[in-house]
C-alpha cells in the first residue's frame, strides 16, 4: 500500500483543438503540501477540476485517496474539500449560518460543536452573527476554508486561495495551512505566488502550457538552475587582488570587495574552496552561499514570469 494521497498518470484534457493538459504525471504524498505552479492559462484550475471530479478527463488516469476519479467520483467527493480563489460564501447569511448550511448538507454529527470549534479556530467567533457581506476579503477566505473543513476532509484542494489578499491575511492563511498539515491533512495547492510555494510546499510541480516542465522540492528546483555561487568578501582591494587569480572563473566587484565564484553549494565543493584559500594564505572576511530563488527557476523553465509574484 502506497502512502500516496493523489496519483496521476497521463492526464489529458482538451477543448476542441486546444489542448489544456497534455498528459501530466504527478504523485502527492499523504500529509504534505503539493504546490502546482504556473501562469494564467497554464492548466492549474483544469487540473484541480479534473481531480475533484468537476470535469471529466479525455485521457489518462488519476486516483484520489485510492479512488478512481472516473469510476468512483462519489467516493472521491466524500474525502476531499475544495476552496477556490473566489470565496464561495453566501453573503446573505451570517458566518455561523454559512457553516450551519454546510453541516446540514454534509450531515455531520455534533454540528453545533463543529461550528463552534471552526469559528474559534479561524478567529471568526466575534463575527459569527454578522452577515458575510460585511466580511473583509481575508475573513471571507477564512470562512470559505472553514466551510470546507466541516466534513473533516483528509485531502484539500486550494486553488489560488490567497489571490487578492493583503500580505497579513495571506500569512494568516499560511499558518492555517501549516496547522492542517500538522493534523495529517494533504494539501494540493495551486498558486501564482512563488513565495507562497517556497514557504509551504514539500514538493512543487511547474506547469506551463499544459505540460509539467519540472518537479521536485523547492531546494531541488533551485539547485537545478545554474547560478548558485559562493560570495567572498575581503577587507581590502589588495586582498581582492590576491584572491582573484586563484579563482579563475570568479567575478569580482571592486566596490563591494567581493568575489563571486560559481559553485553547486555542496559541502565537498565548499571545503575545496576553503582549502584553496588556506593554500594561498588568504582569508575572507565574509563567506556566503547564494542560490537562485523560485523566480529565477520559474523564468528559466517557462521563459516568462508569473503574472503575480508576492515579495
């Protein structure tokens, strides 16, 4: 028995001649955050809609919690929760009434207790009796996620859940997501915010024009990209002059008194670099390793940046 919450093989979707998903493969381990990155139109929401049984695939297979999305759609729906980029709350109802609606629809036991716990967990207790139309964007998003949790799903699809939120509300959502994962919930997260994926994801897949162009941990993706380097800073131009010839492939910055030396950032190469300094009787005042960030990775893989990038 595998520990996979989601398994996808050769998943395809097209609308006429337009191929939206061109045979993607991915695996999401249980109790982790898997982030699908991509610009607008890359196929992220289509992937979510297929895996949540809202759309039927044209080809390939996918299993969610062991259930085939094509032949066991009802079983899939029982174990998942879905929150989109637009909060699906009823603005004519209060926060508590929105949660009560979900309790009635899902038929969960101890509904009043579940509602009270969710209101407390999402810091919505004081606003429970207010109409959802009076809520801020961050509050609506929290209420939407709280509604998703009424049935205690073990797999939650978050389709760009922090789009349009201010930085404080976005970080509140990050904290909630981390708490869910700590409780054993699996999160399938689509986002355009590279910082969000870097902060939250155990693994990332980059989707571009319907194809997965890379998969791995955030650190693995960064290391695949040329540009990792060691930066040495010296106390004088004389020291910089002495060190520069020792590292023939280095780039010097006279104003900053630094040498930038290409490196993979691994311990062996770092040890060799330091040994080389010692051999020539040199000493750097500062030593640091710099790796490309996800912005660099995304640009290198897709040829363009995301539409929205949070800093």
